[in-house]
C-alpha cells in the first residue's frame, strides 16, 4: 500500500500529502531488547593558529585561497559588508567585478574608483572594494588598502545613505589596516553629520581633529561643514568661535558661510562682531574677494544705518560699489543703481558719528550709481553739507554748497532750499562753533573766493554768517555782513538775509529796528515769507507786547500766509502771563480758523507756581 501511495503522489499533490502522513505514521517493531546507552562527549576542536602577522587584514579567518569555499551562497557573501547599512541588499556582482577584485592592485583600483565616481557608480564601487579586500595580491597575501583607497569606500557608503555612526565605525576599522584616518576621512563623517543636523557630534569630532596629529587637522572644508551646521541650528556663539579659528588658521571662507554669517549676525543685532569679521576677511588675500549678494548688501546697509553703525555701513556701501563695478564689466553690462534715499541716510549717520570715510564713500557710490545722467537730489547735497559741517570741515561744506547752487540755480523754489533757518542751519551752527573767530574766518575766506577766477559769490553762504552772528548776539558783525552783501560782493540781499538781520535785532529786544528792517524789505519789493512774520512776532513778544504780535499775525493772514501752531502758542502764553483776556480771545478765534487744537498750559504754568526754599526738613 505504501508503494502505491508513493506512485500516486508523483502525479497528484493531494496524494503526496497523504503519502507523507502515512509514511510518518508507520511504526517499526523491534524484536531486540532495550539496551541502555550512555552519551559519549565529542573531542574538543583543536586550538586555531594565531593570525598571520604579515596579512594586515582583519579578515584573516576567511579562506583566502578560495574565498567562496566556506560560503558558497554568493548573496550571503554580499550581505557581509564591513558595516551593514540597513538598506536593500545589492544584487549579485557581475563577473567583471569578481575578476577586477582578483587582478587589480592599489593603484589600478584607484583609477577604477576615480572613473566610477564620475559616473556615480557607488554600489559597484562598494562591492568591488569589499571583494577586493577579501582577495589575494600577486604575492599571495591579502590585499591591503591605504587611507586614500579607504576614503573612496567611505564616500561610497556616504552616497548610499550611511549614517554618521556607521561611518564612524568604518573609520574606527582603519586601525586594523595599520593606518590612521586623515582629514578627508573625517570630512566624510562631518558631511553625514551635516545632513543629519548633528551639531553636537560635529563639534566633538572637530575638537578631536584639533587634538590629533598633523594628518587629521581640520581644513577649510571641515570648518565649512561645522560652521554651516551651527549656523543652520542657530548656535551663533559656537559658529563664530570656529569661524575665528578658520581665519586664524588662514583658510578660505566659502561664500555660503560668509553669507550665512552676515545674515545671522544682522538678524541677531551683532553688528560689531560682523564688522570685525568683515575687516579681518578684507585683510586676508584669500578672503578679501568675499561679497554678499546685492539684496543682502542693501539689507546690511539698512540695518547699519538704522543703528548708526558707521563702520558696517561703510562696508555695506563698499560691497554695493563692488557689485556696480562688476555689473558694468559684465557682457552684456548690467547697470545697477543704488537707492538715493539710502545715501541720504548714510550722510545722516556720518554726521551723527563724525565719520568722514562714510561721507566720501557715500558720495562716490552715488556718483557712480547716477552715471552723470542727472544731478543728485537736493537732499543728497544737504546731507553732505550737514556731514561736513558736523565734522567741522567748513571748507568742503561751503564747496558742496557751491556745487549745490550750481546744480539748482534755475529752480523756481530754490529760496527755500538755501534757507539758513532750516536746510542750511547745521552749517550755521558749525560757523559759530568757536564764536566770532570762526565767523570771521569764514567771512574772510568767502571774501577771498569772490576775487578768484572764476569768482565764487554766494548770498546763501553770507546768510549763514549773518544768522551765526545773530546766534551769538553780535549785532554789529551781523549788520556789517549784511551791508557787505551789496557793498563788497555786489549781490542783492534776499528774504533770508533780511530775516537773519531781523532775528539779530529781535534777540536783543530791538523791536523798533526789527520793524524797520521788515519795512525796508517790503519797500524794496522783496516779498516776506512766513519766517519773516514769525520773527517779527518774536520781536514783539520779547517786549511783552501781545497786541502788536497779534496785529502782525493779522497782516500775515491778509498776505495769504498761515501762521504756525508754535507761533500761536507763543502768543497765547504771553497773553496768559500778561492776563490779556481780549488778546487771548482773538487768538482762540484764529486757532479755530486754522483748525489748531491749542491744548492747555497747565504744565508750563506750574513752573511759575513753584516755591523755592532752603529750609529742608
């Protein structure tokens, strides 16, 4: 029966299962009595020989004569990578890879690896190295790699997705081959850490490289990877520490790291640190060509000018000038232009920080940006004048004023641009820095310039001198300068000239003389402006004459001019102190006419109600 079921099982699978069950169920009956048997221990295996000291390979336990004899399954051999990567197992190697692993020496294998790296055959490179390391050389000894060959194997593992920990295990196995990892080996591990955002491990590895020997000291790529990772994780202090080491070591800083440093420091408000880094980079030949992008340069300039950081603003303008020159030299040219409002802000920062380099750089980049297609706007000239006046360089300030007048001589509203009370007032202050000494020096220089060829005669410059004399309460010098406009320089005084003289009389409470100047101005056909009436109001208020001040305001309104809110508040304050209710009512009606909300004067009046005593409790 058993024979019949075996025959049927060859043709029908069901019978095959039944036949197997039937055969397993058979019981053989023995006619011999049961014999007691004792287990016999197996002899211990012989002690293996020590490893061959000449091999230099950790894989000495394999059969080097026939590497496949002990492991006939080729797929299992392929799975025995030096470090399992946890990825899909590669396919069986081609006969070419097996042949190459048995015929190539170190130099030939390096050439093959170089060719495969260009075509990114990372899996083939990894397989060839692992077969080659298990093969014998021409002398019958195991193949022994060097550090450069091993680094190719590390790179292949990195490109196939190995983690930093797995690469570190591979690096640790270098000691088994009697060589130590070099800088390139550690850089491959740092790349894996960079991809995984392992900033702490990257710092420890870089510190280890600094402590080790000469062959594994960090290079520019090492610092680049670690610094970029630290900036990416917003660890600014550590990134700046390693950036400082990079500069001290004399390495080149990549453009990516430099841009990240600039952007991070600007966002964090560390402008002094950024200026120091830029200055150090400019002092190095390998880093002096570093330049952020055009938009980033503008961003640096905006932040630096907002914080009045003159040094960083100067570097930002220098970067922008470099971009402009680079665009002009391109083919086809790319004409970049700077926002002129940025230059005006730069002049303001230079005036507040007393930085002459920033003034010169701002004007130079403005001229380069305009390309002589138009003149700068008035605010640029005024900003430059204000900067030089702040620096005390009156010669260049008046020279800029001359260029300003030349550029805008035909402008209809030029009188307001050259007013010593508003736009040119910083120049007036600079002229009175040392009292009448500076004023006399400026006047004599203007007088000498009037005799040059071509002569320079400027009513606006003389008006600054007159107002400067008024500010130091020197009515004699003010009047003499006013007369010199027509007598010495052969020019006609304008409205600002009369206004400056009226202020000089008004400050000394010479209201009658101030009124005579006003009448003389109108009799000559010179049209008074709002400042003329305001100065005449101030002259009457200095004599505590609120009614006369109100009459001047009425004349001002009839002339079609609008009094300022500050002027009305001055008159109201005088009415309050003089207890002039009628004048106060007239003032309130004027304020309502111009929709001014005057507010109260309680806080100011509290100053007149203070009782000063010396008997302290």
